[in-house]
C-alpha cells in the first residue's frame, strides 16, 4: 500500500477566536499538502480543536456558558477561517469527539497496566494559564519560568506518567535520528533541556478543580490533563485502535508542524508516550517561529492579535498566504504589520506578478488579437526543469520561502525579458513578426509555468491565471516531464480580465 503523506497542525485551543499566528501553521501545512497532492501522492491533512482543560472551562465560565455549548460556538469560527483561507484539510478532529475520548482512555488503561503510570501526592507550584506544574527550583524569581506570571501553591493526589524512565532512550533516539527535530537549533534546544533530569508528568487534574476533561479511566475523581488528551489526536485522527488499515496507511506521520512554544510537548512528551504505546515515532517534528508585533509575540493574552478574516476581506486570502509564507524562513520569528504586507503587495504581487500577467495579456491582445501566437520553445528564457526541481526540493525540505523565491526569480526574469526584447518596437517591423511571436509565446508560457507551481502557495490566484490561460490541464500536471513541455497552446484566446492585484492605493481603506 502506498504510504500516504500524513501531516498535522497543532489542534487549536478554542478559548478565543483564531488569529494570524494560528492561520500561519495551517497555511504552511496547506501549502505542503497541496504540493504533495500535485505530485500525485495520497495526502491526509489533519487539523482540529483542543477543547478540554482549564483555559476553555474558564473562558466558558466568563461567558456564563456550559463548556460544551461554548466550544460548539467557537469551532465553526475556526472552520470558517479555514474555508476563507482555502485550507483543504482532510479531517477535522475535536477532542470532544467520542471516538477520541475512548482512545485516550484505552491508552491510559494500557499504560497503567504496563506500570508506566502511578498515583502520587503532588506538592508544588502550578501556573494556571500554562497549565504547568513547577518545582520550587524551576521557578524564576518565584514566577512561572515559561510565562513569568504568578503561580499557585498546590497539594493534591494525581496520576503520573513515567517520563523519567524513558529519558535515556529519548536522548539516544534524538541523537540517532538527527532529522527528527528541526530546525537543528531546536533539536539542540531539546537535547539541552534533556540534560536535566526529566520529571514525571502529572497527567490528571482533580475534578474538584477541573471538570471539563476526559474522565480518567481508573478514577471517578480525576480528568485527564489536557496535553495528554491533545497529543493523542494525532493517532486517533489516523484511525489508531479503530481502523487498523487506515492507521497502517497513515502512520508514522510525515510531519507534526508546531510553533516553537509547544516543542517540548511534541519532542519530549509525545515520543515517550508513543514509545510506551509501542507505536512508531513520527518522521519529523518541525517547530516554526512566532509572528511578533513590535517585538511581542502575537497572542490573545498580550492582546495584540490580528484577525485574519479582516485581512482576507481587504486583500484576499492569497495575499496573506504569500506574506506569511515568504516573509521569514521557516523556523524563525517574523514581524507582522499591515504596512509590511501592503508593501509586499505592491512590490511583489501588483508590480511583479500582476504586471507580468497584464503586460503579457495586453501585448497578445494588441499584436495577435488576443490569441497566443505560435512561437519557438528554443527561445525560452528560463529553465522549467530547474524551476520544478528547485521548488520541489525546497518544499520537500520544508523551505517554502526558498520555493517562493525560485518562482519569483522566473517572474522577475520574465519582466526583464519584456524590457530586453521591447516587443512594442518589434511590432513596428513586419519582418520581426516571428521574433515577436517567439517572445510573446514564451512570456505566456512562463506565466503558465508560474501558475502551475503557484497552485500550492496561492491557489485562488493560480486558478484565476490557469483559467485565463484556458489551461484546463493545469491542475493535472504532476511531473517534471509534463511540466517542461510548452504549456500554452498557440491559437488559445486569452482572457485578460481585471488586474490580478489592483493597485495598492485602491486597496487602502
Ligand atoms: N492546543 C495546543 C496545541 C495542542 S497540539 C496537540 C495549543 N494551542 S494554541 O491555540 O495555543 O496554539 C496553536 C498553535 O498556534 C501553536 O503551534 C502556536 O505556536 C501557534 N501560535 C500561536 N501564536 C502564534 C504566533 N504569534 N505566531 C506563530 N504561531 C503562533 O498550543
């Protein structure tokens, strides 16, 4: 059976509306998924919502709603965002789904039988917003070492998962599989963290404090810690303990794409959970950076979030996709501002890609009555084979920014080609008609090559371009040999249409 390319986003907390930071992970995964689909591979892209835990319970209480009613209201907002952003996921998992709850309980019962879970009294400090326990030594100036907020003293009986038993194994695994955690600097960070003794993980919360969770299978008084519940989504969504055939075709996941703030859970807790479950490791945990606004992480608690829907309504989803995919190398932090986005809009989209389409279509309209002229492939001014290979290599090594750069290099080259060949001068000389046809045919063909590749990055724009080029076969090109052929057909009547990216001035509110 062909292994399906299986990729995951984190499942998002439903304690508030999604912002640009959330949209980022989903856009990245969508781009990878679309590219693999283009290559003809089966793809399974899963996303969803993380609905249990104190944060959600509190958010519901604040609105005087039952948690279930509260989450049922928020989930459609996530689904709507993914719809307007063109996110083509294959499965949407909710941790409140019955099958998921059953799998979590089954795993816990198995681990308890195995002796990897024990009950103990916990005494220490607790950070409610982070839902993390800390020892006295771990606190920084008496505050949570992760978020620097006040912590509460706690004493309670809970169930613990023996992380410590597997610490040596995990270090060895990471060292033996250098590509398991990426970027490399994040792998080193995890190994650094593992230099300290690993504490066992408290995997329950007493119902006295938290009721909104999956009931712990061995106790009526405890619910499962939200992170244990959440991480399991990656296997439940793939059919684990429910559909062996499906699970075999999907697992191991090819990539868990996560933000750097949740790397420890994915690169320490999760591998150990899988190890004790006897399940193969995912192939890759990739941590991306944060979108910042004026130096601070964009986050609900800071209160500086940007609503992606507003940006999409103003500029279109492809513009936000382009900005987020291209602005920083995957892994690094980026600065978000609407001014920057508007700058990229006018330089890269309106003046570069939009202009290339507009001038190509206008000249074909003017000099060849709107029909693609017959031209010679030998007069090509770029190398489609190299382009395909460079873009594929970049995507397969999770460098979408590099992929975008390769595509834009062709767009820039094509615009230069117009300046070099000066079709408006060629058009004045009847003896140059053949030369003019060669130039315009190859310009149109370069736009076609760009459009095919852009399907993964800017799907709306790509489809608009393919339609205007009347390239019905554009969506089926999945191999370099087909890609290298001339893609436009002489005689096709182009549809110039409205500017792909209207001038920025017209956009400003
Ligand atoms: N529910 C957990 C994940 C469980 S996965 C088994 C969670 N949810 S979250 O909603 O808080 O965050 C989801 C993702 O959004 C994380 O990968 C996080 O890094 C990402 N981002 C949240 N704010 C972000 C930015 N400002 N910038 C980039 N990504 C950010 O954590």
